[in-house]
C-alpha cells in the first residue's frame, strides 16, 4: 500500500495490450473454484447470466492475477448481482453509477484489475452519461454490458435497447423510442476498445474477455444475454444452428469480414454493404482492421445489423492505443513531485504573504 | 501642505463598481496590504452570479467590503465608513447602507447622462444636492488615471481600466497602507505585459499622490496594528483554508486525497486550489456531473483513499443517493457543502444556512450522517480536519457545511504548528477477523466505536463484497431478515450517536456566570453573533453565548446547557432549521431569529435582537 500516495510507476504502459502489467501476479495456479464465492446464486433458472458468470469464473484463473487485486463493481439490475458470486473484491453500487465509482477506484489504484458489470438499462438509461464519459476518459477498466433488451429486475418494462414497438407492461401499445445501438454509441464516444459477444458462445466470450483484460484503457464488451422470463429468445437467430452461421459476421483483426454465405464489401457509393459471398472476389472483401485509429469503418460495421438480426457483427470492433487516464493522472503527480519536490505541509501553510506577531 | 492625521480604532471600507471594474481585485489588494500592516480584518466580497452583466446596470454591481482594526474583530462590519462608488449603479446599489456622515468617493467621470439613465437617475445626485448627508469627494477617477498614463504605450481602454488602481492608491494614502506589496503584485500579475504593469503601478502611485496633494481630502487616517496572539499569520479565505485542511487531513491520515468534483459556485475554488497541489499526491478529478464526482470519491475511498467531494446548492441534492450508499457501506467520505441561497439555483453567489436539514435527513431510509460546520474562514481548516477524523475513524460519510460567506470571506489566520495537528492515521484490516481465524467479517464492529473494519482491495484473504442492499450483521451477506434490518438500522444510528462521546462538550461563554439568556448559533453566524454579544455586554446586558461546531451528533451536554437558561435565542440564516432539531430533541422553547437575505447578519441587528430578549425577561 505504501506507494499508493504517489504511485511509483514511472514507466507505465500506454494503451492497447498492456492492461495487466501493473497488477501483481499470482504465485500459485488458480482454478475456477477459487473464484466462486460462498453465496447462493439467485438468478432465474435458465438466465443467460449463469453462462456469463461461469465463463468469467473460468477465465479469471487464466489471467494469473492476484485474486485480491481484482475488483468487480456493478450498478443495479439483475446482472449487477454478479459481484456477490465472485470471490474477489466487489462493490454493488447504485443504479447507473458503477462507471463513476469504478473510475475513482481505478484512477487511484492502477494496481487493480477493475471490472464493471452493468446492463442495458443500467448503462444506457440512468447511467448513460457516466458510460460515455468513462469511455472518452479511458481509465483502465473493463465494462461488461449485459444486453438483454429488457428491464428484468423491475419485471419487464422496455429498455433503451428494446426494438421500436416493443409490447411490455409499460408499453401496452408498443414502445415509441428508437433504441440505442451500444456499439455505435461507444464508438461515437471514441472508446478505445469496443466488442460484442454472446452469452451462449463461451469460447468467443472468453476470447473477447481476454482481449478486453489485456487492453490498457476502458474496454466495453456488449454481451447479448438472454432473459428467458421477460424477453426470451431475443437473440435466438444468433444461436439457431439453422441460420446463425449465415447472419453472424465474425470480426477478426486482419481477416476478411464474412459469415457462412455473406461477405462485407464496399459498394459503389463507398458504403459498407453485406452481399452474397459467392459473387465477391476474395480481394474485395473488407479486411477487418480493429487497430484503425479512425473509428469510421468500425462505426459503419456497427450499423450493419440494421434491420436487426439480418447480419450481426460479432467480435472486436475496435482496439486502439490511447493513453489511459490513470497513467496520465499518475504522471502529473510524478511531474509535480520531480519538479517541485514532495509536498511539505508546513511549507504549504507558510506559503503566500505571512507576518509575525509578538 | 501638511495634512492632518487622525487616529481611528477601526474602519469599514466598501469598494463598489461594475463587474468589469476590478473591484474584487482592488479589495483583495487592499486586504493584503492591511494584513501585512498587522491590522485584524474581515472581508465580505459580494458579486453577481453573472460573469458580465450589462455594463453600468444594477445587476452588474460588484462590491468588496473590508473591516480592519487595531483590535480583534469578528465581522466584515455592518455599514461602511467609506464607500467608493465607481459608477451611478454602484452608488445607487450601495448608498442605502451608508450611514450619515460617512465618506463617499464618487468617480464623477462615469456619471454621464447615459449611465445615470441606466439606473433611473433623472439627474446626477452628485450635482443636485441629494447627497448632502454624506461627505462627498467628487473625483474624476477615470480621467485622472488616463491623464496620469499619458506617455505610456498603452491603449486608452487599457489606461481607463487602470482606474481601480488609481482608486486603490488613493485609499492606500487615505489609510496609510503599505504599497510595496501591491507594486510587486502588479509586476508579477502583468509579468508578460510590462507596459500594462508599469501603467497600473503608475496609476496606483498617481492615486496615492492625488490624495497627498488634493484639497478634496484634508485628513488621512491611521489604524495601528492589532495586538493579536503571538504567532505567524497569513490572510486566508474559507475555501482556501478548507482546501488546506483537506491536504492536512491527507498528510495526517497518510491516506492519499482523492477529490471528485463538478464545478459549482461557490465551491469551485476548493477544486481549483487542490488541483494545484499534486506534489502532495492529490488526485483531483473533474467529473462529468455531481453524481460522478461523489461516486468517484466513494470508489477511491473503497480503494483506501481519503475520498472527498465538494459542492453547493442543487449539487448536494444530486449527491444524496451516493451519500446513502456510503452510509450503508460504511466507507469514509467527506462531502463539502458550501451552502448558497436556494431553493433550486437560488442565488448562487449569496450565502445561506439552509442545507442543515438536507444534510441531516436528505436521503432515503434511516441514514444518519455526522455534520460539522466551521465558524469562520480560517476555522474551515480545522473543521476539514475534524470532518476527516470522524469519517476515517467511524467509516462514515461526513457533511461539512461551509457557506458562501465563509468561502469568499477572509481573515488573518494564525498558522498552526504542523506537529500539533491531530494524528489521523488509520489501520487497514489485513488479517481475518472471524473467530475461526480464516474468515473476514466486513461488518464486525469495533465494540467502542461501532466502526466496521476497513480492508482495501489488494489485501490477500480478505476478499469481500459490499453494496447498497441490506447486509447481515457481521458477515455482510445480503439479508432480508426483518430482525437483522432493525438491528442494522439501529447499529448505524448508534454508531453516529456515539460520536457525541468523542467530541468536545458545548462550551458556554458567560464571563460573570449570571446570564439568564443564552444566544446560540452554528456555522458562519459566529462572527456577527459574537460581535453582537460584545455590544450587548458593553451596554450592560447579561448574555451567555454558545456556538455549535457539531450539528450531528450534538455535543453530549447540549440539553443540559439549553435547559439551564430562562431563554435561548437562535439566529439562523434560514427559517429555523437548527431550532426545529433542538426543539424536537430537547423540548426547549427556542426563540428563533431568521433572516434569509443571502447576506450575513449584521452585528448591530443581532445586538438589538439580543437586547430585546434580555429586556423581555
């Protein structure tokens, strides 16, 4: 703890690929069991949260970090119960504010691996402001946005990602407001790491989490998560073996963007278009560049699933180098100390114009 | 011509002009010289919330009042002995406060037909005899300044702008102020514009020389240095003292300071000040909103920092939910509320004591929070340390209630010895505390303080989860058990109530010990109340005085003190918020005196109120 005050990290890494270097490594091998807490898990049977929890518990040992240096911070909602079920440090906070709380924690403790667990209501309605500011600021933290396109904990009202016309308890004649596309929103906020994955695809989910953890800065991972009580099968098209391979556009850096039968190419108007793969010469298929400093192609990719579920890009949309806020903040403290010397209280109080009496 | 020099024991000066006239700077400089000279002093800046209201209008008037004396004083003074009015609007806005016979220095250059019309004067009051009850010094400040600066390589506009320095020079002559500090200050301030620096210094000196030579001023005044307690002094405003107190708390607790804040008048200067002191390891985070400011501070506190958020007015309302989370997670957090006139936006630059009940009860559920209130600008230093002491020791959010008057007002401060500051060091929990020697119980309490342990992330073996949901006693597991909830509500309340044993008793000042009337107050009303008490005693009144620094919990002897007087008078700049609490708790029939004008009380006004209560015995 002794170095928290000034954080003696002079050669701190910047940006992509070094998000774990300041976090102490575990000396012993860890297993999934090490990350299970003694609390009874209380989600509805069949909830997609179980799969994500299991994937996270299974993935954390792979990071090889000291368990005590991992913190999960959540807001309010079904998904936000997540920290209780992990045997790490955890903070179940208030609706929408987890990114703010995690920002204070991560900015003052670069030796922690900080994860935010949030949902579509938590992150995009009440906490929308904190989310976009966390993304632009780029503190070293990982935001897992469980998107089930419905309000679960308040029992089934439409959410900011529900499709227009959604019939719910609060919208018996259909919802009127246009949903957010969380990926577009994050890219608009110039997030340095933006990805989408699926609760049921453990392998893909884990691979995305691995990249997010390794990213230095704020990573946003949208996880399509099924709410089998209030919005069952919302993402069925991505899971149905009959169609999933055709509608899932896999984003892999350096690889052409294709699904089973489709491919992404540039149309004559310069826009990205999804076309039959068969008729496209291999060298005309758009090759994914997640590290492109210009977010416009990633943004265009995020728009390809309009209308919903015709073809859905899955994977890492963007992963770019950008200085992390906590690094810059620590650096200013260091500069202040190296320029002016460590602060001395007596000198501070006696600063300015003084006079002596008696 | 040798001029007469008259000795005075105290003077109240008010500089008033347009927002663009530099009245705050002029006042600050006069204050700095007065502090250097060794007078006791107290200041009251008063400015509009608008950055630049239309020039020459009443809403654009900005003023700075300074009271200085050869003895210790408690307030910025009720009514000025001398008013400097830089334009008709400044005259109109302030003349009502000027007692008969006082000096009035008017910048006649600005009394043009157009400027007079702007504020509804049909003709110039300087010329029509309507200012007969004051000693009017009609001085063409602007044109004298421009003339003095002929030959300088600056624009006419820049020359006119220096008129505040001319006025400062004149007043400095009139009251025998030292000048070196102001000259050095101007050289520093305009280091990159040497022509402007020279011109301002020339204007300042021209003002001094004008006083020396003009027949308009036949007398100058001397106010001897005050005999203050021995020590090293500096002049300090409440916001600066509060920032320094937070830094001291960080040093004394060895916890790194994390400030999460969103700019809001009149609290922003604390953010500005703390952001300058990164060499102390201070992280200042300008958040996207008030909620994120307090949220980040709480997150940092979870990580082992001294978490602080600063705000005012409606900002306090926005932070309420997070303060509730801090109450239930029992994490240390300092919430600085520089109270201002409300409700809603209210009057951002004006002072009030109207957030006491908000601090006390403004959250959902039973969520007790300790409240500390400084009494004077320099006391903000000690109050900040005290707030931190309670927050860290009891693992609780603490509300620190300053206000606009303390924030911007200033006074000489006798510097404390650093090695005499309280030790606030805290021990994080690093070992399991369960009876089995293996488990960690995040809500197992210290039997004395009822505080829970504080184990920060990074501590092996003590991994645990906290949150806003009700927790089982000891383990901190989620619990909906009715009896547990009742227990936890009482434990949280009991913890805060118990702080009463850890704060000084309410001290009563009653020199002869035979007063039957007690006047009490809290926060920034200390100065005016104490000044009024002096006046009442000087005219033979028997009056006891006590002042609350701790509003929650109240000092353990509060009921006993209140009940031992026939009458208890409580002036507040609200509609009786502390009176409500005291009446409810102690069934004492408090006599309230309430004015909510956005301004501090005047000593004379309170002396009258005190006398009335004594007389009604």
